[in-house]
C-alpha cells in the first residue's frame, strides 16, 4: 500500500515538473518573439534615419519635419511613429521624382521593404507563441497550478497599422 502511495506521489511530482518546464519554455518563446519585434523595429528606425539623410539633399523644409519626428519618436509607440515618418518619406519621393531615381534611395527602400516583411513575420511569430503559451496555462491540468507558479496570460501584439 505504501509503495502505491509513493508511486502516485512520484508521478504527481514528475507531472508538475514536466508541466512547469513546459510553461517556462513557452514563456521564454514569447520573450524571444518580443525581442525579435524589438530588433526589427530598431532596424526599421535605422533605415528610416538613413532615408532621412538621403532626402536631405532634395529638400530642406521637409527634412526638418522628418528630423523632428525621428528625434521625438516614442519607444512605447514605435510602430505608429515610424509609420508616420515612412509615409512622409514616401510622399517626398512623389514630390521629388529625381529622389526616386537615386540609387541610394532605391537601395534603402528595398531594404525597408525587406525589413517590413521581417517585422510582420516577427509579429506573427510572437503572437503564435503567445497563443501557445496562453492555451497551455488555460487548459487543464496546468490551469490548476499555473497561477500559483506565477504564469499569467500574455497580451497579443496588436498593431493598428495592419
């Protein structure tokens, strides 16, 4: 009888350890996903800064506006601020056809397009990991003890620009 009780206790402990480790793994994947978004946003910021430098040669007034926007970017609202800057740069390219012909400008715009694709993929990766993590901690039996171990729901990355 004592052996059966010991086996049951060992099985429960093993189950808790495996479940805990799974929740830690999923939580770490969520953090990794968020980090990927942050890296892509920083790359996007750098590209926009470089585009601003290229545009400087074509106009003075608009460049001052772009520089002000870039300086005042808000780290907690990177997506929307950078969308504004990018829209301004595209509008300037329309106003200055020779700018669109500039090799450096075209190269940077191609890099910007690749960066946007990477950013969208990073957002999808993050949200996929959040979904897996939230599902894990909400389903039985993990839901019975997830909160006790400090595992709470993560927020999906919501972006109004898409």
